[in-house]
């Protein structure tokens, strides 16, 4: 009878650990599209829409001042 109880506790514990790892990694690996330059821009050059592109980056590794809207970058 004790063996069955330990087996159930082991299964429940494994489910709890697996679910918590999944939830942690799911939020940790969240990505966001940010605006970046598509080519090198020289000082004083006017930035056009075709000079910008989107790239995906992990959300928790970005600085606070990243831009997600092209019109905000222009």
C-alpha cells in the first residue's frame, strides 16, 4: 500500500515540476518584433520606410527604449 502512495506522489510531483517549467520557459522565451535598420545609415541621411525592417528578439533581453512601430521610428 505504501508503494502505491509513493508512486502517486512521484507522479503528482513530476506533473507539478513539468508544468512549472513549461510556464516559466513559455514566459521567458516570449518574443517581440522590433524596428531595426535594414542597411547602414550615414549621419545626416534622411530615413525612409524602406530603410527599416522588423526583427524578432526575446522580450526580456531588450533595452527599455525599443521601438515596435515604424511610424514612431520615422
